[in-house]
């Protein structure tokens, strides 16, 4: 997100495209295109490289796509659009406040993950100690007979 924020504050026109999962070419292509402006949310779905390349080129023909953040996904076949043109015609410039930095979220997630890992390790080690004590108790009991 920091790269996106640099673009937003640079003063130049930009169009940020957030594609779905790219790489598969075996997905339906009949009226599946969906677009959300203002960095809106769509269900994450596979998209083809050619769909996203087409979107990027088509954005150049729509001045209203300047200063916008577009989420590009596919929807159920027959419920989307055949091309990006009608979707791009409705795009509006960004109006929402985007996070300026996600570093605090990353740090919080790392702290939570470390705490969970420490708790799991404590439980594991206490179990290992208990098993070791039991085994040694049996061994000592057998040796002392």
C-alpha cells in the first residue's frame, strides 16, 4: 500500500489496478468482468493476464479513470460484462482515505503470532516434561526392583 500512497500523493494522474489471482487461463470468459472503483472490495477470483492487460490499455481511453484505484475480478459467468468499457465509463476518482502505512498492522500481527507461538511451545514443552518424568519414573521403578 505504501507504493500506492506514493502515487496518490505525487500529483500525477494514476490508475491503480488491483487484479485477482493471475495466472490461470482456463477460466470462463463470457460476461464475467467486474470492476470496483475507489479501491472497493470484490470477491477474490482468478483473472487472466490478458484481461488485466486489456483493462490497463482501455483505462487510457477513459479520463475519468485518472486518480482511481480499481479492483478487477471475475464474477459468475453471464452476470458480468463482456468488456471493461461499460464499467470504465462509470469509474469515479478516489474519494476514500486509504491507509498511509500498514507497518503498525504488520507489527501487531507479528506480536500476536509470537505470543501464540510462545503459548503453543509452552504447552508442548510442559507435555514433553510430563512424558519424560513418567518414562524416567517407570525406568527407575524397573531398575530399583
